[in-house]
C-alpha cells in the first residue's frame, strides 16, 4: 500500500506533464502536424510512456481539448464573477482567451474540426453551453445598466455571437495570412458591441477601442 501510493502519484504527474506538453505543441503547431513521436522526443521520454496513459493520438487529442476547455471555462467564470461593466467584461474575456490560445499559424480549432470532427462536435457543444450562459447574463446586465438596447432579443443575440465566433476561425473565409486571430477577435467584438450598444454604451466602447488601438 505504501509503495503503491507514490507510484500512482508519479503516474498522475506524468499524465499531467504529457497533457501540458501535448497541449502546448498542438496549439503552436496544429493537431494534425504533431505526432506522438514529436511529443515523446520533446519530453525526453519513450513513446511507450505516452501510450501507458493514452491508447492513441485521438484519445490524447480528446483529453487535451477537454483540459484546455476546462481551464478556459474556469478563467471565464472568474472574470464573470467580478461583475464588471459588461463591455469591459467582454474585453477581459477576449484578452484571457487570446493569452492562452494565441496562435496565428496553426489555427488549432480549424484543424480540430477538419481532422477530429467528433471531438470538435463535442467541444462545440460544451463551448456553446458556457458561452450561452455567459453572454446572456452579460446582455441582461448591459440592458439593466442602459449600455445595451432594451429591445434586444437575448436568445438570438447570444446565438449569433457564438456563431460568429466560430465563423471567424474558418481559415477559408479568413486566411491567417491576411488576418491575425487577435485582429479578428478585436474586429468581431467591436462589430458585436456597436450593434447592441446605446449611445451611453458607445461612449464606453470608444474608450476601449481607442485603448486597444494605441
């Protein structure tokens, strides 16, 4: 029993290290490009060590995407719990997401959709659930504060916002050679807000767009 505990602990540590390194490589180089050999070489371990924890690359990709999703969701929950000005909240979420998913070359979500469609579909469902709740709450608080128009249909706006967020990650429509992901996120956020803000909200928004451009 005494010997089993440290062994299980070390195995858990190794699994976490594999997830961390694989996640870093997938986000930087793309889900398709990175092989199990690449991850093993980067970590300085044998490929068999990885297969002890993940039966194949698909299982590893699934675990990595779930791990990243939970981390992003946790960060968004913290930001939303602060109940800042709704416009500021959206900019804080954008900064947080870009900090952890910054990449202008591999477009990881696009590759995930193309090469691992089942994992992508599952992730998309989880993302919608989180974003739906977050955006609807943001809209309601914005309306209460008089910075969003009170005629908005929150169910529609939250869905069209989610759909647009997925759309800007389509490399065929928005090639990364022409648009960086950071620019796309900034353009889309401003586009979204200018469509729903009152005059009072526009004044606040102008402060954020000026700050982001300087």
